[in-house]
C-alpha cells in the first residue's frame, strides 16, 4: 500500500527581500488544501502549516484506531473530540523539531453504554500502539483522557 500527494508552489507576490510561503497540497484522494508555513516563520496564519498537518495526522490516526477497537468490542461511540497540541523545541541532536505531541481525546459512548476507566485506558493504549502515524514518529506522544 502506498499514498501520494503533490505539493505545488509558484512565485507569488511577497514583501521585498522575502518569498511567499503559500502553496497547495493536492492529495491522492482528490482534495486540495491551501498551506503555508507557520506565522512565526513568515507564513500565512489563515492556511494550514506542516506542524498542524503532522498533528492532524496523528490525532486522526489515533481516533480511527480507537473507533475501530471500540467497534470490535461492541462499544458504540456517540462522539469523539480531540483538542490536540504540538510542542516545538530542540531534539536530542539539537535540531528544531516537534518534540512532544499531546492528544486529549474526549469520548462519549452511546446512551446506555458503560465503559470503565480501566477499559477506556486499555483501548487508548491499544489505539496508540497500533496507530501507523504514532509508530512512525520519534517525538514523545502523550495521550491525556
């Protein structure tokens, strides 16, 4: 299995002595996202940046893995909300990197479904252990629920 996308950038109007960081990402699924660098790196705040994309990939992967496990355990979920964050710092090699990603999922199970804190913890642990994106990252990942 493989995945693909196309990143497109062309010369655009910018402040003298700078370059415009806005670009488009065309995903293999046919969707296009307007992107830029983070505002702290002279990017456009109204567009998604690479750090947000990485955080979104992790959050989405954890959620989908969690929902799969809950489904297999016949624990129907009503809603899943994750207020995730990423911390930029220096890694062990002294390079600027995302050094910590924090997921804060809040799950509401369907009415009448009771899930103990112990079972919820086990599902999150299993979701984290089986998330393809989490398994691909070297940054610390914390799941707070």
